[in-house]
């Protein structure tokens, strides 16, 4: 499953498996409908293949700078109604401007090519919008749309505005492949895509030389694609040392009596075992490594086992509902380990609201600036503001943040190439990108080399609010190879 940080991957995979199991669903590629839709082009014309953000900063479902309106995007399976077209949203300067501090290359020699016309550079985004988990990665599509709207409000690349075609990969490899087949013909590059089964489009993208700057890669096939990169860099064989180092430094011998619980679904089982092994290499010791069947709702026996074994550190790989279930079971049995650690999947309103008092004290490792700290991060402020322009009322997310980052990465590298911009030139350029932070929105990401980014920081839920633990700086102490 997902090639996000290993625990994040398994959590999303577990959520999908739980939903599929509940529905009795077996996704059949032959039954996947055509990925199609309509949008608005740079001059207001109708186009096929998905929703489009136009050059005035507006998107389907929004009006221009002078008013409000409503509409629908069908290509990505999402609907946006009302809102403004960017007139009230902030504009960044310097590094935070739409093209960043990148020095624009000469436009001499700039040529139209697949996805580039005299007026526009057409980008694409294929994310899971419909399927067994509706809206699973809609936030990635919204993040890419937000950046395109921001860029078009002030900037261009060699006289071209950006268009964004949106495709629905439908939580299905066949639909992802169909989306990328269309992307090869209709777009210059893809940005911010996110699909739980993105293996389908991997060979398609590579075969046509399509640059694909994803939110994150989700399968080994996508990671191996030579034209595919991700703003959230990861590698399934590497796990960050920052987590065990944090535990051993701050919680003493709790690291000697650790437990790893994981859902027996998707990649969770493999990742639970290998992650525990990696952390043991770093000095921790796991007395209890246990899988939990997806149909199991009684977590009391697992809590009792941890109490009997004297567990002081608990980590779980699952989804929000299972995190809450475990937290509640621990509370009911008055089991209070020194630390309950979860991956960024728990950083969501769902976990806080559903967990209530039982979730208090949960520690989460993250590799991005939490939204509570937006006041000190100009780039994060831009994302949050422009997200509301493209979809008023939208909830910001980990995935949306990295989709914004992916779109910015495209713009900055395309600006630097200028007249030399081509699909192959962009791919070659991306291979050299290292320590990408999108102006401090997230920890440094080795995009080009596709290694796991080594840095984490930590937050804890206190009185229903996430607060920093151990400061706000990232802890970067390398990775351990596993598997």
C-alpha cells in the first residue's frame, strides 16, 4: 500500500481494507467507468476531462474577483459551490510569491508541446474522490487547485497561465491507469495526485514520459516509476530514527517495554513488524507485537495483555476509528502507558472529537507545520487562505498541504527552466531536487533520490488541542533500513 511514512501508509491501507470488508467489495477493473468530466478553460470555454482552475484565479464553482457564483466539477467527482475567486486572498512576496525566489530563465526557445498551448500550461491531478471511501483524497485535489488559483492570480510562465484538469482515480488501479492515459494526451504534467492504488498509472506515466509530482507515492510500482516523484518523499524499506530517539531520550526505560499493535489488513501487518524491528535496531525493545483482525471490536484482551506485560510505550498502526477504540479500551481498564504514539493520520478533527477524554495525552509524530502554528508560517497561511477560495468551508489536511507543495515545486522548477521546459527536461531537473520544504511548510524532503525524509517533530493532544512536545524544530537523525 502507501509509500508514505510507513505507519501513515498502513493506517490508510487499514482504513481502506476495513471499508472494503464491510461492503463485501471486490473492485473489478472491468466495471470501472470512464474517468471523464468537464471544466472551464482559460477563456471560459468548456473542456473535457475534469475541473479546471482558470487564469483569473477562479475555479469551477467560483466566480471571478468581482462576485460570487456556483457550479460543479464532474471530472474529479467533487462539487464546489459559491465562494470568491481570489480577490480577498493574500498574496505572498519573495519566497512566498507564486513563483518563489526562483530566478526565471529566459523564455527564448519556449515551444508548445503536449499540454502547452499559446495561452496555457495544462496540469492534471488524479486522486481518489469516489469509490469505497468517498472523498478519500479529495483534499489533495483541493490543495493542487488552490495553488493553481493562487499562481494564476498574479503570475504566468513564459506568458502561459495554468489549467488544472482533475481526474477521479476512484480508489482503483484501473481507474488510475485510465486517468494517466488521459493525462498523457491532455496534460503537460501531473501535480498533487494521490491514490491508494496508484500502481495502475505508474507504467503509463513512465511510458509517455509524463512528469508526475505527486502528493505521495502509494505503491512500490509508483516509487519505481522514473518520471514519478513526490512532495512527501518516502521509501518502504526505510524508517526514521527520530521516533525511537525521541522515546529513548524523553521517556527513559519506556522504550524497553514497548508494544506495537496493527490491523491485520493491507500493508499494516508487514509495516507493524518491520517498523518494530527498525526501532529495536535503534535501541528500543518490543515485548508485544500484535495484529488485530479488522472485524475485531473488543480491544479489552489486547489491553489486558499489555497490562500483564508491563508495557509502558504503545504504538498503533490503524485508522482513526481503531485509534479511538484502543484509547477508549485503555481508559476503561485504567491502563496508562507513559506514552501512546500514533502517526500523522491521527492529526484530524475526527480523532479529537471521537476520542474525547480517552484521546487526551496522545502523542503524534508529524513532518509538517501543524495548522495551529499557521501564524508563524507564511506559506501555510497561503495554503489555508487559498483553500477557502477554491472550496469555502474545506478542512485543511496533511494530504492537501503536500499537494500544494507539489504544485509549488512544479511552478518553481518550470520557471527555472524557462524556454528549455519540456517533459524530459523537467524530469531531469526533478532528479536533483533535495531538501524541498515548500518554504518551511514541511520537513526537508529528498524528492529526487526518493529516500525517506529523516525528520519528524512531535505534538501531543492536551485539553483537546494539539501542542508541541520537545519544541517546534524537526528532529533529524537519519533512517534505519528494514525489510
